[in-house]
C-alpha cells in the first residue's frame, strides 16, 4: 500500500476524536494533514468540509476524514461539492466497500457517536481499501457524476 496524505478536519464536537484519528493515520503509515478545528471552541462543520474538499481538489491530500457531532451535517456539507463522495460510516464493511465500490474519498465520522476503538477500525478499513475500477462501479459513478452536471 502506498503512503497517502490524509486531510483530517472536525468541528468542535469532533475535535477530541480528530486528535486521535491523526494518530491512527500516522500509525498506518500515512501522513495526516490537520485542517482544524484546533480547539473545542464552537465552530461550524461546513467550514471544515470545505477545507477538506479544497485539499482534495488541489491534490494536497489523497483522501479525507471529516468529523462532526453526529457526522450527518458534515456528510451533507461535503457531498454538496462536485467530485466528492463522502460516506458516514459506523461499520468497517461500509468504510471498506465505500472505497472499493463507490470510490469514497472522504470518511465521515460522528464524534459523539463513534468511540475511539471503532473509529480506529473504520479509519483502518478506509485507508486499506482501494477502488476496484470494475465496469459496474464505473458505470454507477458516471451516473452520479451526471447528477452533478445535468446540462453537460
């Protein structure tokens, strides 16, 4: 497995888990890129979703891990951007298959939902997985991309 640069960001509700996730990423042999928040002071998850998206689109990062309280808001925000496939995961099967079948590029976690042990397993499954590139998955992703640009 090639080493990747992983953008990691969270709002105040995900701050504590973000700090742990940075360690999980480094332990797995990847480079964490901390995009904030840098404290538990109130902050807004859309800002951190945008920061990860910008890091991915500029090739500053290969994948991202985004965390808010439940993970729902961060997932909704990230998926508003073209080319982003963010998945809120609570099980390792989804974290792995999201990459293998759906080319998921952002793993979303709920800092108030997922404990540290499960978060480590989810991050590991996400980082170890690779997109299969099978025709059926490419076909489905093309249909999703068409939703993003309906006129073109």
